[in-house]
C-alpha cells in the first residue's frame, strides 16, 4: 500500500514531536529531581528543629514534581473528566483510595486529577510495585515515604508486616492524609485470565474490565490507620496519635478509571504524546470507613462487591460513553478537570532555575576548592 505525502508528513511530524517531548522530559528530570533532593539535604537542620515545617516544604516540592508529570499529559491534550462524588469535600480528612489498574498511565492520571484537590497531593502516600523504586522517580518516592510492595505469594506475608511497620513509622509522623493503592495487584491484561479462572472455581462473577482484588494491603491499612474508637485497635502508636490528634482513617474513596475505547494510556504515550488528544474519565464513590467491615471474610466480600460495581460502571461507560447516574437520579453529572497553564509554566520555570542555581553553586565551589 502506497504512502501518500500527507501521511508521510504526518508521521514525520509525530516522530519529531515525540523526540522533542522526550528531550524536554529528560531535561525536566535532570533539573527537577536533583533539585528536590538537594533542597531537602540543605533543609536537614530544619527537619531536626521543626519536623512539621520540613515535611510541609517537602510536600509542596512533591506536589510540584507531580504537577510536572501532569503537565506532560496536559500539554499533549490528555485531559480528565470526573464523575460521581466530589472528593474535594473530604480532601482534608484521612482516606484510603482504591483504584483499578490498567496501565502505567493510571498513576499519571491520578497525579493530574488530584492536583486541584486542595492539599491532598502534598499529604498523600502511594503503595506501588517495588520495581518503581528503580525508576527516575524512585528517589523522590523513597524520600517522600511511599511504600514499595513486592508482589508474589512467597513475599506476601513479609510485605504485609513491612507495610504495617511503615505506616506506623511514617504515616502520621509526616502528616499523611490519603493513601493510594491498587488492590488488583497488577495490570488488568496480566491478571485478568488468572482472576477469571479463580472466579470460575469459586463461583464468583465473571469480570472483564477489572480483576478480583487482593485483601492483604487493604486489611493492614484499615487495621493500622482506623482510629481506636472505630475498630478497637491502635492507630499507629499512642505517642504519634497524641501528637497528630488524628481522627483516624475516615473514608474509603472507590476510584474507577475509564479510558476512551478501553485503550489505556501507558507512560510511554504520556511522555511522547504520539496518541491523539483524548479524555480519560475518573469516577469517585465515597464510603464512610465505619461502614467497612473489619472481619476478613466480610471485608473480602465488601471489597469484591466494590470491584463488581466497577465492572458494571465500566461496562455502562464503554457502551454509552458515560457513567450511570447515582441511585435516585436521572442523569449523571460530569466535571471537567482543569489545570492552569500559567501555573504549570511557573513550576517548570522554577525547576529549571533551580537546576541552574545548583549548577552554578557547584561550579563555584569546585573552583574555590580546586
């Protein structure tokens, strides 16, 4: 089949744009991530004298880094429309966010759509696969206090113990509010066949757009972070609880991500921008934590029910192009999520100026010493 001149020009333009975007992303990482690390090294005395102020500043820098990642997709035309409950109403409360997992772009989508949710991004903790530790962003997540979980049956029990210890040590001492996890334990395409076989064997519903979730991390988070008056267990240590005056985990936010034509965006697409501008849809449903059962069997059934509902939501979306209306209403209301280009440019400018400042400083020190 012959290629027309117009098609060749279009391919050439797409490749050139992808190359330029990749070069910008590399430069962005080379200035932003080292600057984040160096700022926090310089501020170590403040961490000793006033830990609360140190983690406040770290949270602001962390939010800006996530905004830079969001900008890569935003400027490529990858926008977000939100549905369901308004999570801004609980942005200052402690919440556990349960998200379906389809591709690496899910994390980027969350980084984008949570940018306008008050202080959430500054105070959130992520649970992610341990392989993420070895990416360019791994050092940032390590400093911020995210938890890297190793998948696999042989590691499961040990990882849950480590997660509990991690939450008790870092969650409230660093004033974390939201904790984000992907209960399916892997990407949809990798887990779907195994999940469907398990469902058939145990007389559970056949799921196509999600997989059956795993209980472990969810149970540990609830046991560790829910306040004593709600479940009768400690919530991260008496000393930490008195210091933070935390009410404990108050909400579970069930988050469902739907992509156009069920075609997920991966991190490569997010960076290179070779896909046409598209809208990702995110649906939220908020549950009070007091309505979430604590017993393992009941919690498993509750968690399964959430993902069965996700299956129904996604089926409806892929058939109609919209999520169904809430019970008792005739129409679902969507909200277009927006970011300020001026704000994104300001953050990017700060990153490059910071990189230049650190470079000049090290050059000066080098000449002074040698």
